[in-house]
C-alpha cells in the first residue's frame, strides 16, 4: 500500500511541475524615459554667466545664461548714431536754408538792386550825352550792356533768395529717408543679436544636466544645459507578441519600481506597428529573446526619474 502511494506521488510530480511552468507571467518590462530639451545659443561666444545649476527648477522666460556681447553693443551704438545723423540731415533739408543763409541771399539781392539803379542812371545820362553828340555809339552800347547785365543780376539774386527759402528737392529727401530706414534696420538687427546673447528657458522645466560653465565657449553645436520639461517623462514598455491583442491603446497598467509611489499607474498611449527583439537591457534568467512591440504610456501621477526600470501589470 505504501509503495503504491509513493508511486502515485512520483507520477503526479511531473504533472505538477508541468502545470507550474505553464502558468503565464503577465509582468511587462520597461523603463522611464524623458523628453529632454538641449539648450544652446544661436551664435558662438564665451559664456559670461550661467544662472542655473543641476537640479534647479526654472520657469518659462527665466534667464539661463549670458554670452559676451561687446561686439553687439558696439554695433547697436553705431547704428543708433547713424540714425541720429541721418535724421538731422533730413530735418535740415526739409526745413530749407537757415536764417543767416537767407539773410546773406537778401544782402546779395540788395547789392544787385543798387547796381541796377546805378546802371539805369548811367544809361539815362549816356543817352542824353549821345543825343547831344558828346559820346560815341560804342560808348552808349557799353553803358546799355552794363544796364542789361545789372537787370539780369537782380533776376538771378531774386531767384537765389527764393531757392534758399525752399526745402530740399524731393529726390534728395527720399534719399535721406532711405538712409534713415537703412540705419534703423541695422539697429534692429544689432538689437536682435544683442538679445540673443541672453538665453532664457523656453518652458517650465528642471535643469537635468549642465554641460558648460562660465568662461567656456558655447554655440549651436556646444549646448549649455539639458532641460527636462514638466510632464516630459513617459514609460517605454515592451509588450510580448502573444499579449498584444489584450493590451490595446488606453489600457491601464500598474507600475512598480524602487522609486515609484504606491498605486502608480500608466495608460498605454502608442504602440509601434512593427515588432522587435527583446532589448538586451531586459534580459534576465527568465527572459529569453523574443518578439516584442515597443509602446509608450503616460503616467497618471508623478513619474519616477528617467532611466528607472519598470515592472508593469494590467490594472484590475
């Protein structure tokens, strides 16, 4: 009887082991991943000051770092000076001649009028003398030519006085306006370049890593900070091919990890269309290379730090 009972137990043991190995492990593997923003200046230059350190929280618009701006400040000053100079020339041309210039033109006109009066009297006397036969025709012609020249001089001085009273010609004013516009464009460009020497936080975030410090060179290919924006951490999950049908987008999963609070959950947001082999980082004694689908999920509450290994199970 004892032998029969022992034999029955020995026969049942393989069946029990088979049943245990047939149990399906529903645990999924993954890790927390952050969508980092790398902050670099638009133009190369030396860092003068860095305002944040690793681990600091920054708000959108906060100053992060400044670069040397000596050249930009000089360019802005030069453009501003050229605007002032061109504006002064335009105002001067628009206003016409100054009072001393106008008075000088009037003096010339008065001199021409006086010369015209003398020439007219001389012509009158010469005509009388010619009529009495005291001067020749040649002398009379000379006096008459002088009177004609005096009349022309008066006309010239009147025209010059009218000209100095007028503003500059339209073409000259347009040229000066274009000069002002060009200087203003240079000023705006210099101001923009000067503003770019100070870099600010694009979003609310945490300083994940500082890559360069004051005194070092920074530029488009030499960033200064890695920022982790708020709500920028998600879960990367690898779903085995047999479980894919039971875990569609929207499925909620319980999350466990060393840094995870109790009750933390995620919801599957996307699943890749093509399968891949299990990443080596997920190999373990019980994990063999197999086809999995990479999925991303959003945390329902505060996520663990990026890089944290995750273990996930379907929420009940």
